[in-house]
């Protein structure tokens, strides 16, 4: 308590020097009381002052300590006011008030006194800053801080961390801190520390164990090696899960791209080669929406779901009325004519917008990733697209199974003549089905805009794969499309690591060609009369 | 004698007459008329025409399977490119030690990639007879395997089209890889001589043009002969009513396979004639869009006529040369528009407008009528 008289005398001096108003303000703010002890020549006393700041739990502690560490925390010679220097260049430095962090104009460097620190204090400050976040109110921030400490613990931090562990309520934070300490113990050569680390997937833990496994102490090396083998096994599992995730993600994109194709295929009996360009239109709609609503990428993306559907559906109706209706019963000609349409649409986008790719912003709530454990994190945008694909699939299932339109579509697909005889207006069904299939392509485009570049070739890149999905899954069968799309996506991702992306694609294509041998009409062929169509 | 039967047809005699007359005229205008004269045909134009003629041969091959067998192949570019690569490999080996790196055996790109020896599939390509055999065998073999697998399991119609497209797409991806040993992205180029003739000399170029024209004439006669034979009649029956033909006791897949393989070999030949004239072969010839463009030539000219395919190939490629020179952006619009207009308004193509329809006389049905029934 020898500090107190000094503090009081200091305060007295201050009052005398700068007058009462400032003193009154300073007394109001506990921060002033925390900072004032720093204005001393004794490093030992400064150290105590730093301790006091840390223990105060003041929200501004971090900024103070950082400023102190960087030599930016300075004291006005005359008024005793603490300021943080923003930029120490030139004669007059812009400063902010150290208590309110509001702009305090400029001060001449002659008026300011730097709070100097020595190496011991610097070490204390660095340790303190590392531990400081462990006192944060939010559990998430404390976990973040604890994770950052892994591998960064030195002898000076052991004691503060122990103190934190004792007072910590969150088990996860405690576990991470124990691990951080264990890494430190491992580095010191303590074999028992391995037990605390086994099973962790953290990269720091692994590098520490790796280093330990090469140590000269045989006991330590053996323990570390076996722990590493354990971890490796877990990692393999994680990698498998990650591949599965990427495969499902790619598959969901394929499903989205192919499902509209499957719907229209059933009704028109031919393939719509312009389907890829309808996907492209959906993607460009997202881009256009974001141009219309600058600064609100999330809202624009949500709005572009209906907009993309409508734009593509409209284009689909135009294609159906303008071209396809004249080619009924001539599937190969339909294929050629729609290919012509796809060329025109591509070139249209190149001429009107640009041949260059356009970038679509990913809204904040879709970026980042979901961390399942330390070795496995799922990127959010892919997760959203996967969910979106499933929702679209379910919605289409409902439409086809539970609505009048679905019933009519299925009737026309199975037997056009008979359906018409039963009073179904086949032409109307054609238009609606085509609009539906094209609209779903638009939705696929909206989803794809979050995963890849939006450019004139976007549709082309996916069209052959979507054909393969339809061929693989069987025409006119939504379940077939889902299963085929997801499995092709997974197969592709599983093959990729050991075959390379291009070879994986070739293998998949060859696989489908061979698959057609066994099941010429896909995984889920249509049965009965429809099969002979 | 089935090979001479085509000569009895008026359409064939007319076609051959026009083709040979055109060949003679171009030769005459190139050789006899001095450069600078308005009627002079430059060597550049001769090579361009030679390129068109090789395309025309490819179109005839496509028409053979599409027009008379009802198989819309979207992968004939693959056979064309394979023939081209076989020729390209021969031409690469002919360069010898005159390449940039001066290696007597390895082509430049292999030296560049640090390969120390020739891959096994390059062996033998220094011999002309072997290379020319492979021009026919490589595409023929691919067509045989692919066709065997496809026709045996009765993959037809749109399915088959998509699968052929996947085939050429897969090959394109494969040939883009450097590890394949076919020059990757850049393909094979910098050719010097063919059978000892300098590829850059005017005489060789004229010779290549004439050779392509004669190959086209022979290919045309061969296709006509096949079509007019009994085998051709069965093919048409397969096209119009596959199930019925099968019930009549014909092994449909065998007819399909035979015609498909012949067509692939013709396409390979076309590719082999194309490569020395343009001086390069690269994986872009495998691209699906090229194959589907070939189908447009046939559709525009009129399918199931053979001469229509030639007309279509010449017209579209001439238009392409003009368009890409004058306004390159408009070409894809024009091409796309042609696809739509031809299929909607000109189902029988230009040949339909000419009203020269030999199948009427042969007594078979019209090409599109049968399709609607299946």
C-alpha cells in the first residue's frame, strides 16, 4: 500500500497544476486513476500499474496496453492528460484522448511525455495482451483467444494462464488452455504432456508433437509418435468427410442444373441444349440485381431467387413458342435448334454485357465457414447451395406429385394423344412445363453465381455434366436425377485427389458410357409404355 | 457390281461432274492465269478451298450416319481429329532434327517437357504407310469399340447423341493434357514436308487440294454405293423403324456398327487431309461445338442426300470465313440463327429446295417421316 500516498500526492499535484475542472473530470473516470500511476520513472511501479489495469477488466485495457507497447501512449506535460498518438511524424502529432478515444486535435511533440518501457515490461505487456482476451465477456472471444495461445506459450505466461484456468467457467476454454500449457510442457521435454494432447487436430499441436517425435528422449519420441498416428487416423476420417462434403456440394449443383433439364426432357422428348444458357441468365440476373441494389448483396441475392426464376422462365417460354413448338416429334432437330438458341444467347451476353466474367458479391451471412472440429470446416456458401438444391428438389417433387399441373405433366409425358383425349390442353402443359424447367435452370444460375464466376461460358461448363446426370439417372425421373447428380458429384471428388481434375472427369464420362451398357435407360428407367416413347 | 452402281444415278454423275470441273478450273486459274490478273486464284485461296473440301468429306461422313442410319453423331469431330493427329504425328516425325532443339527423334514439345524417349504409341509413325494406315485405323477402332458398346445395348436417339458428345468432350480433355504426349494445348505444328514434298511450296499445296477433291469424290462414291446397296436399304429401314427391322430378323446393331465405322474412317481421312493444309492440329478440333457445327452443315445442305452435305459444308465455311473477317462478333449470331432457321423452316435443307431427291426414285421413304413414327 505504499502506492497510495504517492498516488494521492500525484493527484494533488495534478489538481494544483491543471486546475479543478480537469481534476473533476478525471476523478469521474476510473480510467484516469488507472493510467496516472504509469507516469512514474520507476519501471517496477509501472509494472504494478499494468497489473492493476489488467485486473480492472476495463474495456479499454487492450487499447491502452497496445498503445503503451507501441510507445503511443503519452502524457501531456502540462495538463497531465493522457493521449494516444495516432501518427508520430513531423512536428505536430494528431492525437486522441486516452480515456474517451475521441479526437483531441494535434499536439506538439515537445508538449508530450512518452511513457517509456523496458524489455521486462515489454514481455509483461505481450503476455498480458495475450491473456487479456481470456477475460472477455463473450465465450466465443475467450475461445478464440485461447486457441490463439496454442503453441505460443512461454515460461512467463504459464502462471497467468493457470490463474485464468482456475477462474474459467467454460469447459472448452479450459480444455484449449490446458492444451496450450501441454504444448509448452512438451517443448520442455515432458513426456506426460503427450496424454493431454492426443486426439487433438490442431495444427499447432501436430507440429509440436512432430517436433517431439524427433526428440532424443526415446520415451517422449515414442509417446509422441503414437499420438501422431492417432491424430493421423482422425485426420483421414476428416478428409474423407470433407471430400464427401465437396462431392455433395458439386452434386447439388449438378442436381440443380440437371433437374430442369429432366423435366423438360420428359415433355418435349428432346434435349434443350439452351438449358446451360438459361442457367447463365439466372446467374446474370443475380449480378444485375446486385448492380441495382448496391451495398445490399444479401437482399439482392434473396430477390434474385424469384427474379432469376422469372427471367429464365420467360426466356424458356420464348424459346418454346418461338422454336420448339414447331419441332414436335423431331427430337434430333429440337436438339440442333436449341443449340442454335444457346449460341445466340451466349453471343448476346457477350455483346450486350461483356465477354469478361462478372463477379457476384457473396453476402456476409453466406461467407465464412462452419467449423465442425479443428480439422474440418464446411464453407457456408456451399452449405447454403446444398440446402437450396434440396429445397428446390422438394418443391418440384410437390409440384409434380401433388398439383394439377404435375398430374397433367405426367399424363402428357406418358401419352400425349391419350392425355389430349382426356381433355388436357397439351399445348398449355408444354408451355408451363417448359417455363418450370427453365425457371429451375434460372435458380441453378442464382446458386452457381455464389460458387463460380459469372460469365458467358458459365452454362456451357455445366451442360455436358447435366446431360450426364440425366442420362445416368434416367429420363423423367426426379429421384433418379437427385441420386445421379449427388453420386456423380461425389465420384468426381473422390477420384480427383489421385487422378487430377481432368482425368477424374474423363473417368466419370467413360464410366457413364459403360454404365449405359448395363442400364441403357438410366438408374431409374421408366417402365411400361412410357419406356417405348 | 455394287461399287459402280452409283455411276448410273443422275445425281451422282452430276455431282462428280461439277466437282471434277471445279477442281480442274481452280487448277487452271491457279497455274495458267498470271498472278495479279482478276481471275487468278492464289495459292492461299487454293489451300482455303482444300480445307473446305476436307470439311465437305467430313460432312459426307456425318450424313452417312445421320441421313441413312438415323444416328445423330455429335462426336464426329473426334474421328476427324484422330485422323488429323495420326497425320500430324507422321509430319512431326518428318521434321527430324530440323526442329528448334535439333533432336533427331523427339519432337520439340517432348524435348521441352524433358522426355527422354518416344512413347510407344509414337513408334512407327516415321513410316508413311503405317501413319496412313493409322489415319483410318485409329478412328475406325474407336468407332468400333464405341459403336459396339452403344449399339449392343440399343442406345439410340437423343441418348446416343449425348453420349457421342461426351466421348468427344472426354477426348478433348485428355488431349489437352501434356502427359498424353500429343503436344497438349499447342497440339502438333511446324510441319515441313509430306512424303518428301515441301508443305510450303505452291505445288504441294495445289497437290493437296487436288488430293482432297479426289478423296471427296471417292468418299462420295463409296457412300453412295453403300447407300444404294442392299445393306444401305437395311440401314434406312433401321433409321425409319428400328424395332420392325429387328423383328424382320436383321441384326440391326451390326448394320449400325458397319456404317458407323466406315463413316468414322472417312472422317479420319478428312482430318488427315485437313492437317497438312492448315499446318496445325490441336485439341480444339475435339471440341463438342465443332462436331455439332458439322451437323449444321449437313442439316443446311439437306440430310440423306450426301451432295447436300457437301453444299452445306462449303456454304457455311465460306460464310464463316467472310463473317469472321468482316464482323467476328456477328458470326455466332449467324451460326445460331442458321441452326434455328434451318431446322424450323428448311427441314430438308438446300437439297430439298433443289428438288433433286434420289430417294424418291430408289423407293425409300422420306428421311423425316420415319423419325416421327419412332
